C-alpha cells in the first residue's frame, strides 16, 4: 500500500518545514486528484496507523478533498469534467490536456493555538 509511504513522507516533510511547530499540528488537509491513484479510505487508514505508532500525534486530524479530473478543450477553449475516463468535451472533440486531477498536495496545516494551552 503506497499510501503508508505517502503519509510517512508527508510527516517527514512537515517536520522538516516546521521544525519548531511540528508538535503543534492538529489538522492536515490534502487534495488528491482522481488520477493520483490515492484512495481516500486507504490514505485515512494509513494516517490513523501512523498516528497510533506516534503517540505525540494523537488527536491530529486528516481531511482529504478528492478533486475531479478536468481537461481543457482546444476547440471551444473551455475546461470540462472527465467522467468515466471519457476525455471528450461536450462539443464532441477529444482532449488529453489534463488541467486538474493528477495532484496530491497538502493544502492547509492547522496548528494548536498557543493561547489555548
């Protein structure tokens, strides 16, 4: 399951990026495009397993937003949602220009407020 490696790498990067506030993380938000091959339930399970193995992260939440696949049509100059892997615009023209759906990124990190301690 590559989701476990993704979660481990995410925490490694967060620790590197926020060394002084790393222990104060309370929520991480991810965006995962449908083409990223990330299964939300598997990424959630991997996250929960990581948190169980690292007691200092008890209570940290993960929120995953799944992004649809969007492609760009050169004929009508519009983006359209790809449904059932059918990369054909409503105008009838095919397109292989993916503009959304391949990403996997952390979009927000919420830290514990110091005044709440």
